């Protein structure tokens, strides 16, 4: 494995610089009570052994603590009951595609999670396999179940597409939307049929190819409209923007906000973001959450620059 064609030294240098990422799972199986054979991750195993050996020879600048961490990494052990090409292949495929270079889309990840759970794997074991957090694995499993019902629906099943996965994923993140569609936490299904069919109609294009909701991120806005049938009827008419405009105008606060109040709100928002970092809450943020925050920050920067130019022109 130290042959130059495997380029283990480059990997070892990378591990020394940024650490060993636990998402890069090493898979091994028992040969006997003492020996094991690595079936996925030989290059990573060799790089780790090389780094530890260099430390023993006094040729590494890493601390003893770092070496202890690299000497004791979690790996996935394949049981004898899984000692067949298909099971091992599925696990390795999941490792390479859920967190690897060629990443699966959300539905494919959920499909893999569902298959592993069906085969008796617990979410914690799957987490070690593919580097996803247990809470995300549970959510993907639930969303996949909801998508399965959609796919089997007699009326709407023919319109099913795996790209709708992100829409259902957004619904399950929102308590109000879960309640609106009657989410059953034990059966992993929506129970309010009429509301569910209405939701299908919102995301599925009509004969003219027009859908009421064309971006899964719009699902987040719908929670605010629940209970307002006028707004929801606009969505039924495939006019989501009109529904939002109606809602915003209806709930517009006519009292004028003062400049100090605005600045206080901006400062409060900045402090809230600092708290997210300070309390290590960023681990619970989704990529969509981060994208939305970045977009709002970019919009705010543009407005700040506009005001700055205005003030410079005044002077």
C-alpha cells in the first residue's frame, strides 16, 4: 500500500493537517478472534499507521494526544451474518455516495437509509456507516415513508417524482405543517386525506405545466398562511405570490417604526447569530438554513452600500 501509485503520503499529510474525518468510514470484518481484514479504506488505514509509525520514530510534529486520537478511530465491523457480496457492496456504496465524492441526492440517501433500516440496521449504526447525524437519518426515514405513500396513491402516484422529496422534508421540519396534514408519528404517514391531496395539487404542475409551489423553500412560508382560507385559495389557483402579497398586506403593521427601533432589531439579530455560534447550535442548522441566512446577509450588504453611497453624495 505504500507504493507511490496509491499516494498514501498525500493522504497522510492531509490527515495531519485537518484530522481524520469520521465520515470516511473504514469497513472491516473478522477473520478470527484476533485478526481482521479491511474491505473498505485500506489507503486510509495505511495512512493512519504511517502517521503513528512516524511519531514513534520521532519524525512527527503531532502531539501525543493527536496520535492517540488517530490510533483509536471508529470503524464499521461487518458481522458474519453480513458476509456476502451484496450486503458489503451496499454498505460501501452508501459510504461512497452519501458522504463521498459523488454524492447522492436527498431521495437516494433516504432510499439507502430505508433499505438499511429494513435490513435491521439501527440509526446509530447507519450513522457510523455514512456519517449522517442520527436525527437526520430518522427524518429521512420518515420522509421516505411519506414519499412512498405519495408514489402509491391511485390518483397522484403517476405524477410522483423523487425531486419532491425536499418538499416533504420541509413539511416534516415544520410542526404547523405536520399538524395541518395530520402526521402520525407511529405510522410515519399523513392522515388528513383532503389536506394531503390539496398539498399534492400545490406541488404538481397542471396540464399547462404550472405549479403553485415551484421551490421547496416556499414550503416554509405556507405555515404562516394556514388558517387563512383566502390566502390558501390563491395557492389553489396556482398563484403563490398573490397569496403571500395578500397575507403581508393583511398583516401589515400600520404603525410607523422608528429608526432606533430598526437599529435595535438589527443589533438583536446579530446578537442572536452570535448566540448560535457561542452555544454551538450551528450543528443543528441545515444547508437550506445557511443558504437563507447568507441570502439575507447579501441583501442587507447591498442596502448598506446603497445607503453609504447616498450619504457620501450628500456630503
